[in-house]
């Protein structure tokens, strides 16, 4: 795969990040699912649509990122990799935590009654930056700090996995890496593509979910590290084992109906249905959840190779802006939801307005920021010289 450009990954990346806009808009409306700010018009039926994508949406991003990091490791010197990758992730993360996320925290503070609507935003921002502010007493996120990264949690996770992968890659040396690729090539593709990931995901759920539920806090978030680490490693695997990538394509006609069928059980289980009692039933239930998640991922990856295998100028354009869109989108959603709330619009009209306003704002911000060198760097917008690159994946495409 090293000498070809796989256009499906450009499509997948744009699609996965676009899904975040719809998903986080859905979080505003879905009933009984906690979020920073909730609509007065909440829907229980929306839970099943949200559940469907919630299983695999972030794992898909980590698969894409694992694939991209694998390409960088092959062509970059260690010094360049360990300087460029942290810089491209840490700078936007810090700026996001200090500036971009603050409106979200303000709106949530109003929502939970910490401050009144109309409270000075600048005063609130100052209190947010002051880690000793009494305003946030009892609302700490990390030890004695109340600073947060909210939706930007993906960046520190990706940085952690990237640095770990880089350290392992360069430490192994070319001979050990060649031997490992040879060993992996001896396993039947169905084991590495289907059986092993499902088993690992099942074990991760059984052993870690109850004691270490998802927090997105990086430290101690072992269940999340398990499932996203598996996805990230799978991205590296399909880069190093082209036969696995081809096998995913061949499986697409089988994985789609199986994913639909097993999701019927997921909906049944989510609604409180049980197959029975006992440890065996619990293991079976866990296995079916893991299987359904993985089937959807394989379905998406398989069909993408057929439907989205061609270059597209619009996708190329959007691909350069996905990082910027990702950084801004949730703040836009919450700000517009907060602004529209007093008008009490019908939920369908309000949701449509939220999505369109968010897309328009992100598009405008991208067009503006990409013309400002310093701002472009802070928001992860690649330089123009990479725009027509014929490489497999550019460094900026890891997020």
C-alpha cells in the first residue's frame, strides 16, 4: 500500500468528521443522555439512531489515524516525527482549551445554574483561566484544576497512541519489523480482520467497562484506551498487511446484512431485553455487542473501497479543513443552540438551523483562518504546498 494513494481514506475522514456535527447536534436532543446543554424538545426514539453510530464513530477515526500514522512512521526520521506530531496536536489542543471550549463551559454553567444567563462572558473567561477561582469550587476536572478539553479529548488520545507507536516502531528496527510483518502474514485474514478484534473488544468490555467506564479524561480511562487502542492498531495492521485490506473489501456483501441483523439484538438489549441469566449469557451478550460494532466498521471500510475509490476535488478541499471544522463544530452547535433557545422553534426547524449554521460558521472560519498563517497553524490547517500532494496521506490527515 506504500506506493498508492487510497482516496477512500480521504472520503472516510471527511465523512467521519462530518458525522460528528450531526451526532453532537443529536446529543442536544436525545433524551436521557447527558450532555453540556439539553434541548427542551428531547426524543427517546432518537436514542436508537444515536446508539447505532455511537458504537463505531470514534473507532473509525482511530482506525483512519492509525493508518495515517503508519505511513508517517515509514517515511519520517524519528526526530522529525517526534517533533512534528506533538506540535500539530498539542498547539491546537492548548488553544482549544483556553479559547475555543470556553463558550461551551459558559453555556453549561448557565444550564446547571452555576451562573445566570447574561453573566459577563469576559468575567467568566477570567474565572475559567484562574484555577483558584471560587466560582468553580466543586467543579474540578483534574485534581485542583477546572480547565477542560471537552470534545477535543480525541487529540491527547491520538497523541498518546502516536508517540507509543512511534517509540515501538523505531525501537524495533527494520529486521524485527520485517519479522513481525512476516508472522502476521501467516495468520488467515479472517482471524486478524474479524475474530481477533471481536475477541479483544469483548474482553475489554468484560474486564474494564464496569470498573473503568468511559471518562475521556486520558488518565485512568482504561476501557476507552482498550477499544480505541484496538482500533488504532487495526489501522496500522491494514497498512502493513494489504491482504487484510483487500479481504475487508471482499467481505462487504456479508458484513452489511450481518451488521443490520445483529443491531436488532443491540436494540433489544438496549431496551432492557435479556437472553437469560448466567455468566455464559453475559459473555454472549458482550460478544454480540462487540461483533455488531466491528461489523459496522468492516462494512464501512469495505464499501468505501468500492464507492469512494476515486479522487474528488470537493473531498480534497474538505480534507484540508476537517481539523479546523472538528475544533470549532461543538462550540458552534452549543452557541447557536443557546441563542435559539428563547425562540422555542419546532425541533425539526431548530435542528436543521443548528446544522446549517454550524456548517456555515465552520466553512467561513476555515476560509478566513487558512489565509492567516499563524491562525492556520493553530487550527491545524495544512500549508498550501501539501494541497496537491500525491502522497498516500499527509501528516495533517492524522486528525
